[in-house]
């Protein structure tokens, strides 16, 4: 019997080795196929100019930064309480609405001088982050905390309910039609043009806000006392409680940080797209959740990677193929990643079983 089991195990071992090889290297090839194809297409065209491809990458990086910020909120909450906060997209939407409202309050326009505009944007960023952060904490305290010991389906349905409530708040706030805001970013001239690749104020704002926030967030979670409490709670809430960690406060802090990042993404989106409406949170939330799953739900670096991947796919599809195919391509890549690597590109940091 033992001798017969050896040949039977060899095909399985070969199949597992092939699967591991494909999941490690095949996904890289698949993800790189579309940008490489379009880069070669530009190089072999009559003018042999990569400027169009470069502009695609810059715009994809800027869009991806928005999805990355929102995706981190999803992955933070899931890592701590294993809950998919479906209201997170609407928290992002409220951040955009708070941005537009505060612009009107302080009178920022296209004609505002650069120093006043920079100061106004900084204050507006703080307001948007505070509004979304406090809203997320309130949602956790009112809707999720009472259901912490309930079956998993109860908080999940509650999250969907909170999403619809916030959508209606947005509907009452600005109405049902897309609302334009002062074009503070796109109306201004490009900052620099390198070989035909244009870098605008909007691109600079997107990266200039996202990168520092990501570095601060990573450093906070990795080095601070509260960050260590968050990681301990994510690993084992009961053991963390026995070690003197206030689990309720730690979870509220997690929701606060997720909301802060969503609020900052809301400001970038409002200035970059210059049009906001109550339903934007649904699309943004779906894309950001997809980014978190692509990278590995519960993994901060994975959420960022997934956000940038989606940003690049969207831009290349919109500009090179057809906007009607963009969402189909995004989810096609998601399915491929899930088939070959179900835990996501960078794995998964989840609570140990038992």
C-alpha cells in the first residue's frame, strides 16, 4: 500500500509545485501584460513616443492613491474585528462633501492666491479627516459595538444598512445630481512637463497627501504603543484584554484611523475629479474593497498595492480600450488573482485560529 501511494503523490506534488510557480511568477506576468503591451505599441508607432504611456501611468498613480487610502480603512477594520465595513465608502463620500462645504465656507476659488490656497487646503484636509474619522467612530460605537458578540451576519447586514443611511444623508445634503465644486486643481496649468508627460497640481496633491499619510500610518502601527495594542488585538482580542489592553478603545482608534484616511481620500477625489455626488461612495467602496482583497485583506502594504494596480488598470482601459470595459477588466484581474492566490498578492495577516 505504501509503495502504491508514492506514484499517486507525485502528480499531486508536481501540480502543487506548478501552482506555486504560477502564483508567484505567473501573476506578475499577467499583471504586467497590459502595460507592457501598450508601452511596446507606443514604441512601435510612427512617432515612437512613450509620452502617452507615461501620462497613463501618472494618472493611474494618482487615481490609485485614492483607492489605496480608502482600501487601508477596509483592511484595518478587518484585521482588528474581522468585519467588512461596507459603510466605509460612504464615509469617504462624506469626506468629499465636507471638503466642498468647507471650501464654500472659507471662500476658496480659482482666483485665491497660492499661499492662501495652500493654507486653505491644509485646513480643509484637517476638517475632512476629522469629519470622516469622527463619523466612523460613531458608526462603530452605535452600530457595531453592540453586535460584537452576535453572529457574523448581524454586523455585516448592519454595515450595509449604515451604508444606505449615509447615502441618504448625502442625498439630502447636495441632492441627487452630481455637484461641481470650484476647479481649484485642474483649472491651473501643469506644474512640469517631462518629455511630454504632464504632471499637474492634482497629481502632486494626490501623491503629496497619500505618501506621507501611508508612511505615518505604517510607522504608527509598527512602533507606537497604540499601534502595538492594535496588532495585539488583531492577533487575539481576549489575550490582549488579559494583558491590560483596552480592546474597545483600540477598536475605536482603528475606526478613527480608517475614517481619517477615507476623509483625506475624499478631499483628493473632490479636487481631482471636481464633481461629487451622493452615490460616489458605492463605486469607491467597491473598488477599494477589491484593492484590499487583491493585495491581501488585512495587509496594509497589500491594500496599497491593490489600489495602485486598480488605478493603472482603470487609466489604461479608459484611455486605450473603452471605458465601458474598465470595471470588467478590474474584476477580471481580481478573479485571476483569487484563482491563483486566494490570500491575495501579499498574503494575509489574520487572527490565528483557536
